């Protein structure tokens, strides 16, 4: 398989949706579709992960990600 996608670009697109969903200069009429798009991405990713095999080292990696998340929360940092 050739990896022809860019995770940073995908995350950046999601950040645009996030910004649109939280833009204080527009009404909910405009914010809500942006949040719906975030939900659509979430639902699609959740469904794909549910049907993907578990790999060696995956649990450890997820544990590390969770620890980093806790540290960011304790430091009151946002990484969106």
C-alpha cells in the first residue's frame, strides 16, 4: 500500500471545521453545519477503527497518548 495522504493536512482540515463551529462572529445557523462535519468525521473514524485489527504495540501506544493527554490537561494546555 502506498500512503498518499497527509495526516497533518487531515487534522488541519478538522481544525478548520472546529474554528467554523466556534466562530463567535456568525450565528448557530452557520456554526452548526461545521460541527456536523466534525461529527461525520468522528463517526466515520470510529466505525473504521471498530473494524480494524489490533496490532502489536497498539495498547502501549494508546497508553502513551492517554498519558500525554493527561499531562496537557494538568498543564492546562490545549492541542487542537
